[in-house]
């Protein structure tokens, strides 16, 4: 009798499996039919082009979407969002593919990934000093097109970063001390909301979204397709700088850190600095918006407090466009035609605010950490982006990091996938300890899935509560979500 019952169960189990697979096939066919309205390329996992197209900058993690939708225009984005709603699927926007946690692919499998690469027009209004920029542009393309018209935009230095995620997450770079961050220079946006509707967003139309998107807009509220940015005339001449210091004499290391903190933020706004600490070197690379003669004069106060350099300072007068390649250590072709260099890496970030200097003990711990971790396969360094200047001004947006002296980015990288787990663990362990020496905050542009209390560290308690309230209005069903998106409830 028992055997008969077991035999009866076999057809039932087989029927369930076949039914489940049949439903999956029907759903797939229905999604395919729904996406037939898309004008741009729609690429499925069985397509030969699919696998290369899901390899982004960070290959530490990877996910497999249900489909890649390459939108050509707002209508394509609207149709894709409506298909996601109809078939109750997650949908994620990808601008440049630089998310440190692969959130451009959703941070999970089976999302509809809406790629904005082909929404890449750039229209410049020289008289108004504004530019309408499609969210699919990468920074190199933006710098190139604006430079041809005699303008620039304050943004990051990596040419292959997408302007969409960069600006919506804050977007600081070498020009932030002079002109503010990318998010500060957004005048208006177009966004497809959770109903598939096209919204215009500026200080007067949907002002709550205008607040939220400029600093916390990376994939939480809708899909931003176009921006209007404030742009600035390109200086006729800029000077790149390189200063090299002794990394083994801790007295001199302390002296440089103290000068960086005490003098750096108050320097002339035309100066931009990035300090870099490795296990075997300590240097500053920088940019001055003007001549080398004026750069030397502008740095006098800092150099009087800094330790003696171990090499003569290198000053290179050049054009602003050339400086992008020099500062990121690439050639101009890679600026004009930016592409990914896939690699394994993990990043932690910290802000050192103007009211709390980094103690010598913290510097010791950081130096010791870099010395130890670099003995193994984990190639690790720390960089320190100088803030201050115009960037301190609050702009009524959701980017809260306005009283920073500098931002620390600690990056570890490795050669093979098998080495990754140990490198990530060592960095995460150190990060939890090191956070006690810095402010309570981290930079959402360097997104970190392992960061505890990320809601507060990225946005602060008050702003995060406000963001949740805005989310409830514009995306109450939480269509646009990922591991660290703004939720619909606290």
C-alpha cells in the first residue's frame, strides 16, 4: 500500500514540475511580447552578446538579469517600466556600470535591467551656460563635448563613470571646491516614475523629488533619463601638481596629515588636492585652475605647514581637457572613448569632518593596516579627497556631507576570484574599527553593501526620514528597490 502511494506521488510531482516550467515559459513569452514595443535593443540571456554586456567595472560580484533593455528614448523607459509593473518584476536602471556593489544590475539575479547608454545626447546653451545631458553619458564623453564648446562641469575624474549614478549620488571631484558637486549643479531633470509616467523635476515642479534625487536618487524613486546642468567656462590654462613625501618617517607623515586637515579646506578654491597613501609611498596629486606661478603662490600656506618633500614638486601647465587624462593616468583616447577595465575590488569610505581631526593613533593604525594587508594578495591603498570651499554650502538637497575636511576611500584589489573573500574580510574588519576615529558618515557614491547603519552614515537621521516620506508618495509599492535603496517605511 505504501509503495502504491509513493508511485501515485511520482506523476503528481512530475505534473507539478511541468506546470511550474510551463508557467515560467508562458511568463517569459508574455514579457517578450510586452517588450516588443521597445525601439532599442532588447537582449536576453540566450543571446551571444548577453554575457559581455553584464561585465561591468567591478567583477568581484556579478548577477544575471532576466533581460537587458537598451532604451533609446523616454518612451522606451516608460514602456519597460510598465512591463515590469504588469509582470511584477524588479526593474533597475544602469547608467555607466560603475556601482561598487553591482546595483546597476540590481544587486541580484533576474531583474529587468534598463540600460541608458543610448540616451546620450548633449545639448549646450552657451548663452545660458547650461547643458542638457542624457543620463547614459559617461564623464569622459561629457568633458569632451563640453570642452569643445569651451565649458566644463564639476564632476569626478574617472572617464568611464556614468553621469546618471554619479550626479544622483552626490558627484564630487577635483572641481567641487570651486563650483560645488555635480548634484549641486543640477537645474532640472526628467524622470520616469513608478507608474511609467514622465515627470519634469525642478525647484517648482515636484520640489520634494528635486530635493531627494540630488544626493539620494540612485535608483530609489524612479529612472532619471535627462538632466539640465549648470556649466562653467573652461579656464585658458590649468596646472597639474604632484608632491611626494617621506612615507616611512612617521613624524613627517603626521605633519602632512595635520597640514592637510588644518590648512587644506581653507586653501584657495582654485586648488584641488587628492592625497594618496600606500604601504610604500605618500603623495599628493592636484589641480590648480590657473598658471603654475599662481599655483605656487596659492600653495604657500600649505607648503609652510607640510613636511619637506623628497622630490622637487612637479608642476605641469596644460589645458583643462588634458588635465583629465593626466590626473586619472590615462591617455586622451580613453577620455574621449571611455570603457571599463574590469577588476576585483572592494571599497570603504569615511569622512573626516572639520570638527574632528584624525588622531596620530588613527594614522598609525591606517599605516600599519596598509603595511600588513599588502604583504598578501590584497593590493590596498587609501586616498583622501580634499573638501572645503564652495562644497561646504548647503544647497537644499539630500547630500548632507557639507562639513567635511576630506573624504577617505580605502580600496583593496586582487588578481583572482579565490583571493577575494580574505581581502574583503580584512578590509571590512579594519573599517569597523577605523570608523571610530572618523565621523559617523560615509559617501553613498562609494556604495558599500557591508556598511552597518548605512541609512544614517549616508543620509543622516533627519534627511533619511524625509527621504522615506518622499518615497512613500512617489513609489508606495517599492517598485524601484535594491539592497540599500530608500524604503517605504522606517
